[in-house]
C-alpha cells in the first residue's frame, strides 16, 4: 500500500521560503514520476512541479525560478523548495506519485503567505 505524507507547510511572510517534504512508503520515489500540486478553495488542483522517473523536471510558469523540486533516494522522499514566496502561492499543496500504473495522493499541507 502506497502512502504519501506531506509536511513543512505553514505561515510565512511574502518573500520568505518554505521547504515541503513528502515521505513515501510502499513505493520507490527515485524511479517514479512524482509531482507537487496545489489547490485553493473553489479552484481546481493545479500542477506546481513534477519530476519524471528519469529525472526530468517541469514547472508551472508561475513558479519557475522560485521553486525547486528534488528527491532523496535514501529518505525515499520528495521535496519542494519554495523561495520568494508570494501571497498567490497560498494554497494546500499535495504530493502525488505514479506507481505501477496507479496515481496516489497525500492529504496535503497548507501554505499561507502573508503580504
């Protein structure tokens, strides 16, 4: 059973930084397609960044140059380093993984950026 648990969210001032973590169990992060999405109330979930099993990364235009997705094989974890945060980055952030043909999601972690 795959389980994804996000952490690292919180309240931060505009211009600040946060690092989100996603700890995986029941799967292998380093060879999976994985990603971070975010969602605000009443809006659809949107892609923030993803990384393929081969290591190729992709970012939403709104976060390019500010966010960095990475993973740690030893910790079997996915990360999202978020710098120069803006109020419009406020959302609930979700980790997702494609494993053996199925998509799995964590429960999310809230990020709130105050202006």
